[in-house]
């Protein structure tokens, strides 16, 4: 018969306690701000590069990836500040 315990344990048998809840809504605001920044400023980035092939690459590939990396970094910094 399977033991249906309510205790939270890991595969290694360690007990885990629940920590503070993390505000996911803040990360959602970060990603929403990044989407708005991409929509409103990608054409400006394309014009700033001023090259026929490199401009669209930077504006529509590199710029959104940089925004996504910035959002991820901000989220991780926020998590670090909340846990320490």
C-alpha cells in the first residue's frame, strides 16, 4: 500500500518548508514593459543602425533578445533581494 503522507519531502528524503511567496505580478509587469518597449522603439532601433540588412536584424532579433535578457536579470535580482 502507498503511504499518502501530507508532509513535503524530496527524493532524497529531506523535509522542505515553504518560504515567502514571490510576487510574480512584478515579473509580469517587467515583461509587459519589455513588450511595449519593443513595439514602440524597434523602428527607432532600426533607423539608428541605418543599415539595410543589419538594421532589421538588430531591431527585430537582437533588441527583443536584449530586452528579454534585461527582464530575466531584473527578475533574478528581485528574487535575490527578496530571499536575502
